[in-house]
């Protein structure tokens, strides 16, 4: 999947075929089409989704969102709308809206849009205005605490800077730990199969199955996911999202095929970073790939759920990489960005929320008692 600018003329065929199949191409042009920004989603080189964006001073309207029937239900519409949100935020637009067909109301509702005013009929079709405010204070943005449980030999452990020789066992029963988090109101869990990461294939899927089956936590699972078979095991064992790192760096086309097959909402992209360069292979190998270029190429393919770990900070309880995360959020405002690594106290958590992170993955600070369960509750 690739999103790029197109001309107004390029939108007409799909607009007509999907929205007004009995009309001529000329009839589906809209007022001031030439003043709009027009975007298309391309899948394997084929134009599958189009939309037109009209920017005002404080608000923007998008019109004629259309996805080819064979491509519907694959996340293309959601991806292009996220692209529009990012553009509007960059332009300091406070409100994004559309006149939606009543048949699409549920789709927009799931994306956070709300209805405004009364239904109206035009050309025999019922519409309702739907709005998405974009000017909320970032501190009020939904923010999730995501405790991490790292697994070796079926036990809850923590490493320091990814070093397997620097491991500490915190609990031999990860399910007990997960239930403790759920009991205080935690909704998300970051589960890492360190044995799997070392082996290059999923190992501790039974721990995932136990937690998914005996708690209501939304769990992402990573470590050792290298093949489609690994992904199937992870999802069949109850993971809501699959955490992917090295494959996205070393085999991007394979990774993009997974995003397309399973949907962007099922993928959690992990970017391990050292001095703003991507690191792979258990952090032993630093590439020359800039984290910003890496994220840009993945976001263009529809990826929206991303977390970043500064490996110079992980496990040291010395504070997160606030400056790096601020740069990422400012450059890519439309993503769900989660900070990982370095959180040492509850003030660090507040700082991550303040700069606009969608959440924070926290491990060692909880297990070492630097952040109490009571303190965590203030963010739940």
C-alpha cells in the first residue's frame, strides 16, 4: 500500500464507479475540485482508494472517499483518513469533517468522528455531517500504560540493554503478574518472548495463550516472529497485535505483505534506535538507516501503531529519550506512538504523556518498585 497525491481527474473514475455508478464522469466533479488536495491509495500499483481534501482557515472538509469494492475491508480507507489527519495537524487545522452517507456512519464513528446536526437528503441519498476535532490539548489525548512482561523459560524476567547475561527473574508465573496489572485497571500488555527472539521462532506462545485466555488484557506479542507461520501462532494464541522489528528492517516487502494481509490495526512496529539509527539483531547491529526514514517508509505503507526504544536507555532507569520522541511525534503526528525504554519514575510517565505519546511501555521501573501500582492508577 502506498499513499500519494494525485490529480482531480485521477479521482473521477473511482468516484463514479463506487459512489454514482449511473452517472457520467463529468457529473461526479465537485465545486472547486481544482482547489482541493487529492490523494490515492495504490495497492500493487493499482489505484484502490481516492479522497479529496479542501483546507480552510481552521477547518478542512474531505469529500468523495471511495474504495474499490474488491479492496474494501482491508484498511485502505482508514489509512488514507489517518494521512489526512496528519496533513491537517501539520497545517494547524482544528476540525476535520465530511458529509457522510448514513450507511457509512458506523465506519466514521469507529474512527472517533461524531455526528453534528440533522440528517439531510441530497440526490435521494441520506447524509449526516461528521466531525473530528483536531485541536485538543495533547495532554488530554488518550494515553495508555503498557506494562512489559519479558519471558525466558516461561518466567517473567528483565534484561539490561538486551543483554541475556544481565537477566533478573521477577516472577516464575507471568499470568500472576498479568492479573495484578489487570486488577488495578491496566488494559494493555506488552509481552516479549526473549527465547523466541534468540531462536528466531516463537517459543513461549503458551504463556500468551494463558494470559489471553484468563485475562481481558489487550496483549501485543513479539520475539521470534520471522514467518507467516509464526504470525498465525501468535494470533491463534490470542494476541491482539503482533510486534515486529527486525523483519521490517531486513525484509520490508515481507513485512508490508503482513500489514496488507492482517491489517495495520494488528501490527505493532518496533523501532530500536541508537543515536537515531535503527538497530537490529538483539541490538548487536546498528544500521545506517535513519529512524525517520524508516518510519516514513512504513507509514507510507499504512503502518499506524509504532513504538520506539532507545537502546542506550533501556533497563537503566535513567529516563526516556524525550527529545527523540518529540522529534518523531512532530514529524509524524498521525501515528499511535508509544515510548519504550528508560522510564524510571512516575514523572517520566507524565512527561511522555505531555509531549503527545499515545502510551508508554514500562518494565523495570515497576518491578524494581520505582513506580508503585498506586501511582500507575493515576494514569488509568
